[in-house]
């Protein structure tokens, strides 16, 4: 684990803690007049600053709100040290479907904790679970912010330092190696679901609400947030841990450049953008894909569907991709648009090669986490 790194991950001065956010103020105001009703109209817990959960956790504020839950910042009143005094509590919405989803997530979280008693595998640790006013609650070690927030704050439109990317890559692949060993697919890996500590030198994968077993999955074209969705999902192949490696590669590109790699507005547009960078979809994948006919014709040429900017009607055209990237769209051109000094160019070439392997179109050829850790970009013995 990279806890001992002393370098400044972003090259900026530390940012002071801010006052309560507008969202926290609104949430608190909404809770002030709740009476005996602890839920809002959508089933979210209407928490109030100062609320006590489970006779132990005092609400300090809000980390954020998602489809399934609210995550609140709390002080552990029974903490034995200042380092453990703050926790994050995920408060599931109060309905039966959300509870089932929460219980499923807890099962995966418990497997991750049971196999990692020393907390070295870079997956978030659940500390306990309980019920509060009919809401299922999960207690986690507190982290500072997610990677999307970190990049927005420290590397917007330019990315973060290559040494920070390298450190994060090692920690991310360590987590994925561990998950692969347990047969767990995260299935929603993206910067929002990767968190870092306040020193920015410790990374953990979080939010296992979409997790599934690697060997028992139903084909669906919409698993994983679209920008991080692997082509095997969109093509309708049986999927497993390689979809997380794809998402990891796209995430690392984003950290390095400060921009999202593929911003397609549909699966069809995503496949177009991916082939511009990676070349033509292998015939083997097209033949296996349950949804291939939506995107490829009988000659294995791509069927691109776009809206006419004037009429708004769908226009279909055929694109004959080559087996290589469209000129100017290849990874090296995107990662190193200008000539760099020799040492920087070497790291850039190593990083481009790592991403090429993480982003193989054929999931059976995609780099495995254990091999990624041995790659020259990640191997600390090859600095």
C-alpha cells in the first residue's frame, strides 16, 4: 500500500475545510420540521445535524445523495482515537426494494472485509450495520473525497501529476486483483466510486451497490455508467471481471488528462468513439454479441445512428473502420500531444501501453490486475 509516499500528489497547497454546503443546509432545514416523520416523500431519511444514530454516531453533515441512499458524515462518540473519530454512514432509502439492494451490497462488503483483516486491499471497509428508524444503515471508514472531486479541484482539463496517477493505478489494480480473487465484479467503477484520504495518498474502491458474482451474470446492455461501460456489455457478451479493468483504464486516462475519454450519448455512439481509438471490433466479438445486429451489418461494418442537426431525425450511415485507430485518435497522440523531454516521454509511452492493454476490445485479451501491477508503468522497481 502507498501510505508512506511523501510527495505532494497534486502539487497544490492543502485546501482548507469549507463551511457547510448548500445541500447540507437544505437537508438540515428540511429535517427541522419533520415532527415524528423521519422520511421525506421519496423515502430518504430526513437527517438533522446533531442526530444520534445507534447511540453512537452524531450527524455532522452530508457527503452526498444517490438513487439508493444518502451518505452522512458522522462523529463516532465511542472512538478510541482521533484518527477513527469520523465515519461515513450510508442510510438506505426506506422501501422494500432499496432494503433488498442494501442487504445484497452488505453481503459483498462483508466478504471483502472478511478476506482483508489488515485493510490493505484498497476496498472500502464496512465497520458495522444497523437499522435506524426503519432505514438500513452501513458504517464505513471516512475518506476525504472521490476522484472526480479531486480531479475537478486539482487537475481540471489538465490532469494530475503522473506520479500520482502511477500511485493510484497501483492501488486500484491491487483492489481489482483482490476482487477478482473473490469472484466479485464491481460493475460500476468510475471516479465517483473511488475515494481518497485527506493526504491524497490512499485510494479505496467504494459503493458496491451494483456488485455481482463474476460467474453468474445476466446479459444487459446498460450495466455500468455509460462513459465507463466496456464494449463487451454493449455488444451483449457474457461479462465478468474484465469489465472492471476496462473502467479502470478509462478512469486512469481521465486522471492523466483531466477529461472523460468516451462521452457517447448512446451505446451506439460509445462504440463509434471506442473504435476510433481502438480500431475495428474483432469479428469474434461481433459474432458472439447478443446485440451485434444493432450496431454491425453482415459485412461487419459499423452502423452509426445519429440525429440530423436540422431535422432531428435519425440518420444511419455505415462506417468501415480499419484494424488500427483513426489517425490522431490513438492513445499516444491523446496522451502526448506535444514533444516531451526523454524521461517524461518514457513514462508517457509506458502509460499509453498500459491503457492499450486495459482497453483491449476482446475481454479475453484484456490485461488482468495481477499483470497490470507488473507492468513497467506500475512496477516501482522500474522507475
